[in-house]
C-alpha cells in the first residue's frame, strides 16, 4: 500500500489539457505546444504519454497555433550549416496510390533550370503506396544522409533529398508509430511545414479538406512564405482533372487563387503503377497525357510560389520541360 502521493510527471499537464473531457479540454497555446514538443524531442516524456498525446491531438485536430509551436521546437534543435539556403522546401510524406509520382519529374526539371529545392520525407510507412524514397535511385535524385551531403548536392545539382530520420530522428520515430497506434498522427502534418532551411517558399500538400487553411495560418504565424494545396494523393502535385485551390501566404498576408482543371475530361486511372514509365516519359520514349499535365501544372505551381503569375508560370513550365536534359 502506497501512503505517499507520487509527484506528477511534468509532461502530464499537456495530456490533461487535451484530454480533460468535452468541457474541460482545449487546444494548447503556441507556447505550450513549443514546450510539449521540446520535451518529446528531448526524450523527457514517457512512451505512454507520447501515444496518448498524439492520439488526443489526432482526435481534437491540431490548431495553427499548435503547429507553429511544434515547428518552433523542432527548428530550435536543428543543426544546419550556416548559409545553406534553397528556393523551395518540398516535403514528401504521403506516397501515391492512384497515379505515379509525376511531381518527381517536375522537381528534376525545375532543378535543371536553376531552382534550388530541398525535399524531405518519412519513408514508406503505409502499405500500398509508392513513395519518393523508392524512386530516388532510378530517377537520379541525390539521397543525402546529412546536411553536408545536402550542401554538396545543392551545389552540384540544385536538388537534394534528405530523410526526416537523418535530421530529426525523434519525429521519424513518431511517424513510425502509425502501425502501432493504427492511425496517422499529427506529426505527418507537422513535418510538411517544418521548412528546415528557411526556403523562400514552402510548398505543402494537405489532402483533407479544412486543413489547408490551418497549415497556411501556421506558416503565417512562423513568418514563412508558403503555398498549400490539396495535392493528388497528399503529395505536392497538381491534379489536372480537378480544380486546384492555392492557399498562399507571404510577408504576413494571405492570398488565394483557384486554378481551373487542365483537362477537358477526367483521365482513366491506370490499372497499375509502373515506375519505369516515369523514366521513359522523361526521355521522351512514351506519352502520357495525365502525366504531362500533372508535371506542367506542378512546375507552374512551384513557379507561382516563387512569384511568377499563373499564365506566365504555365508558359515557363512548358519552356523548361521542352529544354530539359533528357539524358540525365
């Protein structure tokens, strides 16, 4: 029998804030979110607290203030070489299951044209999807294991991919809890807005309706420039068969644009995803109308994020695509 009341764990307060019933529970403030994520990243919370915290957040749905506070905690723990900069931050955490990841060809072409791009992702965490990491080798996209390798890749190729686990392993571990908890946690959303190199603009794809505006507001609170879309399959890729709404923010001001569908009628979904088709399409050895429009639309999105108006961005995307080095 215990006769001495044990002290409450310091992290318990954050679980209580989120889980204190329908009337008592609330969202974390930005400062509370920063402190809570800092404790998680530093290993100062118990495993059971981590699981409870993530699932309570998932049930409640994270706020812009929470995402901003979480991001600040991550950024405070980054160790990035001074002077390392990029034009676009390109997170890739969802994977594709209906269409090929055409955005990878858009990224390659933009980089060949001089746009400096950092990609990062969390690995193949969900069955039945095709992830960026699985195609880096075949598409000759540099896979980097630390920031020095990123610096070298950007210097030589304007493009680098670094796994989340290489620069924030605590977050990667949280993502990998997906199959233990049975649900994706808010870390999948958080990773999209981390922008570790402070890019000129952060591109983000959030599939579920309503979250796009929350992510934009979180980026605005952080002082970032960002464009958030509902990309195909949750990746940063324009779906040419659908209207695309761009949720933008720059210099503390929000903006919105609605881009019409690029195709007159919807394309038939392929029966299977053959990654070799991406290589053949890049080399000009095969045609794919959906893929062509997805690549051009995604390139135009990136150029729009960097300040080029839509009509000019579409024309410039076509010019860059036509001028690509098909041998690389």
